[in-house]
C-alpha cells in the first residue's frame, strides 16, 4: 500500500486502497477527500480499538468512498498466518472490493500461498 504522504502528493494516481495496517489506523483519521476508495477491515478485539474521531461516521464514509467492515475476527486472526476462515473471509471481502472498484486491478485466481 502507498503511505499517506504519497497519497497526499499524488491523489490522481491512486484510485482505491485496502487498509489493515498500512498506517496507524487506530490513531490517525482516514484521508477523506473522496478521490480514491478505501476498504478498512476492523478487528473485533477490545485491545485494538480506534481512538474517537479516527473512523468516519457512516455519512462521512459514504461521501468519501470509505468502506469500513467490522469483522468478527480478533486482531491476530487477521494475519497471513491466521485461521483459514478468517483468511478466506478477508480474501472474499477484498475480492469484492476490487471487483467493485473502477480499476483494472482485479482478483487473481491462484493456488500459491505466499509465506513470509
């Protein structure tokens, strides 16, 4: 993902972004100029709650093109090494986001799993 400084400098280059931890999304509010779409997948972990004002209201999110998905998963379940059901659900949400985006980027079928 592109860091915030890059999106601020070149907003016409970026059309959509999917976030989980590409910046401190517990402390820093989302860019809301509406020039690109954002998908934010949120954990259901009481230790990882966003500060007040970080997440946009429903109205602000709709206006700015931000999709906030509150998942049932714990923070650590949302890693590459998380449980299969969490990884599958996250992949499905990301595939839908990319398919709905006005972009040439689309989900890619693959049987290869990247292990870091």
